[in-house]
C-alpha cells in the first residue's frame, strides 16, 4: 500500500533549524508532485512548498520563502523540507503530500509536530 512517513520534527528554539523527511513507498515516485503543508492551531491547513515531478521546479508560500527549502531524492524516494530561521509562528503539524500527476489523487502522511519555543 501507499505510505508517506514523515520524520525530523520536534521542539526547536526560535532562530533554529529543522529538516523534515518524508519517505514514500508503494507508488511511482516520479509520477507524483510532492508538497509540504502545515496546520497551525486555529488555522486552516496551508500549502507551504511544492516540487514538480518532471522538472523539480519548486514553489513556496510567501510565509516561508527565503527560509524553507524543499528538495527530493528520487533514488531514496524521499522529499525533504529544510526549515531555517524558525519562529513561533511556524509551530504547526506538518504534512507530506503526494499527488498523482494524471489522476490528481492525493496521498497524505500522518503529520508531524513542529514546535518553535524557548
């Protein structure tokens, strides 16, 4: 079955960095657009970063542009989110998503908590 498993979250101080990983199995990785989303307390889930399947082109939400970097390793079937200069406003549950480029069908990871606090 299809699985997306996030790791690398936790507690970090303001100004610090974390790298999230999402290991994918059960699908053809190169046929999926991968993205990261987050949901903060009291807010709707938002798209923060995406990487296209074919070209590796990346897109970022304004709230994270210049601080976060999305990347992928096709051989390892893993997508990463490097998060720098973290602030308390980045506190949220972060979700990895894969979307089939033909059908649009989405698969979601279970989510991982990131807490930015001193």
